[in-house]
C-alpha cells in the first residue's frame, strides 16, 4: 500500500505548477486522471528535447498518470466530468478565476454533486484581489512578491532563477500541502472545500523571515545586506578554473574549521564581526584565497572537513554524484514505446511506502476507453460518447 493510494484526482492543469504537484502525489500512490483539451494541447507536449518522439518534460511531469482528452466546451464533456466527480473526489485546475465556472465545472457546481469534493485552484494572483484577472508568469509573481527586490547583487540586474521557482515552490508545493490539509480535515468533517493557491501569495509568504525585518524591525532588506543574501561571507566564490565554491560556514564551529583549513586563523575575529565593513574585508580575503586553486583541488581539500563548503555542480555532475545515486534520486521509468527513460525521482522518502513510478507521460486521450469502462458505461453509452465529439482528435 502506498501512502496516497486512496486519493483519486482529476487534473485539469497544464504547463508546470499543477502537473508537478500531481506528479508528486502520483509518486506517492494517488490515482491521477489528467483531463486535457484535444483542441488546445498542453504546450509541454511540444517542448524539446524529445525521446522516442515524446517530450522528455511531458514524460516526467506526467508519469504515472492517465490521460483523458475532453473538450469542455462540449456539453457532453461537461456531463462526463460531473459523472467522474462522483468517484474522483479531488479536482485540481489552473485556469484564471471564473473560467471553470463558465465551462460549467466550477467548485460550487461540482460540490452539489459530491459534497466531499476538494477543489484546488492554482492561479497567479488568487481568486480575489485586484490582480485576480491579470496574466502572469513565474518571474512576474516573484517580482510582485518583493522577493527579487532583495535578491542578487546590489546595482546589478535582478537574477533569474535556474528553475521556475514561483511555479514549483509556490504553485506545486503549496497546492500539495493545501490538498493534503483539506483531505485531513475531510476525514473529520466528511466535507470538502475550495483550496485557493496564489503563486504570488506563496512567494510573498516565502519572505516571512525577512518580512519581519521590515514589518516589525523597520529595516528594508536589500541585495547584499542580510546574513543569507551576500551581506556576510556566506556566498559563492570563483575558483582558478572559473567554477564556483559555496561557503556557508555560519556557525562558530564551522567558521573556525573554514579558517583553519584556509590558513586564515588570524582573521577569525575579523570574519566573525557582524558589521558590514568587517564582513566585506573578510569576503575579499576569501575571494583572494579561493581563486588560487581549481574547484577539484578545493573539493579534495574540504572533503573530510566539517565546514559547510561544497562545490557548485552542474546538473549532469549532480545526476552522476554518489549521493543522488544512493538516495535513489535518479530512476528508470518505462515508456509507452517500450523503452526506459532516466528521470529525477521523488525527494519524499517514507519508510513504509516508498515512491513508485508507473509509465512516462501518456499520449493525449490514451485512456479514454479504459476510463469509460471503469465508470461502468455500456457499449452503447461509450459509442454515444464517441459520436458526441467530446473527445475531438484525442479518441483512442
């Protein structure tokens, strides 16, 4: 038994936030049925690179999920969804506020059919507020939250993240927490509820620590002014071969080990002073020291030192590292073409119910017939459904 094997989820999401969330839930056993438009396919399906003719991004984000192609502008498709929610009692969608209502499958409509329904909506700005109807993307949400306002280097262009941080940490992770919280409450009340996830809200919430500096301490956090954004020696340092070394030796025991390893014992007092001038002088000492050796040399020097010093790896180096391998973070997943694809696995480790992986992302509408048969539809009903046009070109 897997931890979430009792959850059945209808997934109406596209692109990254929702699919990543339901991928996490599927890895832990949830039954995910993706409901996709046959006339406006998910853009992720067209995103390269490709393996066996399938987008590798689609293959990983939609592993272990089934696909049903439904044109929600077709009344027959709306009736199909209403029938499905009697069994699939969790819905996750990613349209702008009001879209699902106009299609006839909004929360208020569906909860009348199934009062136990948990309905999670992921949007850029939430179901309420002046920005609720605005278009947006990951960098917009991070920007409006204030988070980018104190990130990066002072006077430099604000940094762009290596991953869509607001989509993943904001949309995906917060929706998973919200859904599971609602599931827990449902076990006590027997009733579902609407989960409103705003990616901008989530990014704003991520500033709780430094938000307190401004809201309660009356200090505006700016780039390079806090203990964790470049205001201290806690930073990245260039090596002789143009790579980077991360130094995070904040606690006294780690800091002492750092200085001893680098031969900077006489500067321990300077580096431990909290004032900006002392920190910048010590950072310059570190920069002048770290740039004298290659990354490989520093890795060898610090390999047995308890100092919170680690190399900045490329993704390929991380994938091939002993740690990621031993933690089962690179996994082999079967494809619909009969081959095997390497993917990054689940980071959630449960002792009694480890993550499992079904097939890579399914072809659009691949499970139409199977789902209708599971719903108990007769051959005549299935044929009528096919003739209704609700499946478009996603009929298999």
